[in-house]
C-alpha cells in the first residue's frame, strides 16, 4: 500500500470533499477493477474471495514532475480482444487501480465446483447470498468475486459501505433469525454454523450474528427473487423460512421488512443515500442493469468481468476512429490483451 499514493479505494473515497466519485469516475474505476479480475482469471485462474474497496489500491496516474494545476488529462487505453477502451481522466481523479491482498485467493481450477469451505467465508458482510441459501451445497468458483464486484460498484456509487454503513441499523427480525439459526445448525447447512462460531476471551463459544443481518440486508436492498438458484433443492429450508416470516403478510417480521424496504430498497427506497445512488445509476446508460447482473441471486447468472467490460455501461469508453488525435494529454496504453 505504501507504494500507492492514494492508499485503498475506500480511504480514497472518504478523503474526497463529497465522499464520492462522479458517475464517470465510478465507471473508470470499475472498468479497471473488472480488467484486473479478468486478467487474474485468464492468467492464473484466480478466485480472490475477498473483493471490496479496501483490497483495491489506487496509484496516481499523474506525472510527478508536473504540478496538478498544470497537468493535462490522462488517458488509459485498454485493449480487450478486438476492442480498445479509452479512459479519459482529469488530473484531479486520474488513478490507476490495482487489485491487492491475495491471502484468501485460490489459484487454478482444482477446487472449482467443489463444496465451499470455511476458507471462503472472508469478510462476513460480503458473503454472497447463495452460501446462506444452499449451505453445504454451495460451490466454490468465480461467483463470489462477481458478487463482490457488484458490492464494490454499489459502494462507488453511494460513497458508503452497503451493509456496514448504509444499512447499519437494519437488523434481521427475530422470528426469521430463530428459523435461520435452526437451519444453519442442521447437517445440510452446518458449514455456516462453523463459520459463525468463535471463542471469546474467556474461551466460551459465541455466535457471531453478522450472517443473519447480512442475508436480511441483501433481501431488503435487492428483494427476494422467485427463481431458484442453480443446484437449489426443492422446498429449500431457508427459502421457506423467509417466505413464512418476512414475506408472510400481516406477521410482525413482515411489517418490519416492509418498513425497511420502504427506506432501503434500491428500486424504491426513500433513504437519501439510496435514492441518490439510484438516480446516479439510472442516469448512466446500462449502469443499474449491470449492477443487478453482478449481484444476481444465482452465481451462474452473474456478470463476469469480461461481461462488465463489454457491457452497455462501458460502451461510452470505446475508442472512436478519430479519438487518438483528439487527446493532447498523457496517454498510457495496456494492449497486451488486444487482438489488434
């Protein structure tokens, strides 16, 4: 981190006067995040398993010999297949994004499709929803990173951590929590129990309740899809627990859920941060569509990094025929993955 002037992306956001990037800067940063993941998967078959803004470092793209007030725009050119993308950044927000912190990463494909283990439970608040739904049937693979990239995108557009900050006061209702506890202690889901239990300073086994709130906050923010996850058993116990509590009209949990959705639903919520993020996302062609593909309930349906790069949201970065002659700033090209 000491080699990157702006430290991690989360700290960078917090130091900005508005605590957030402009929508176009969000796109430039997200593109670089997706490109880093695409290259890591292509070259190393790497699954990171702990994607968040804290694990992306930002280096200045400026020429140190030129004062910022005199510095021209910086252009980063990325070749991907037959396409070339052009990220044009003003000096105030010209950054190179670097993926970091590989302590939880897995290289190669030996474990792809194998059941998840404790090692895949990294930052609890960023655990993908299929782990909670499928339990021991959930599989290792790239889906965890795709979901993490979606949370990074939401973090960029809100300027806040989705669960720990925006939904900090949203907690799982008691009846749903009780049912989830029973299910996650059963033999079909006990991988979750092992992940959430820890010893306190007195050596007593204690339950970390983060998982209850994380699943509930996901449903509050994005809704509960009707479609089943690939590999989901019929009559799934977690889905039944959700339907019989927060989705059951008239019950206490459902009343609390509707109140939370009214505030924090990404599609309709009136919380100031959520409503502003919705406006920003809907104001850029393809942005909301891409976010919803990244956080899709089913990992098999999520957008991969190459899908992010080739999405409608990124089409505004495509290099035009005459664009090279229109830029008089500093141009840096990354063309190793270009077919041109």
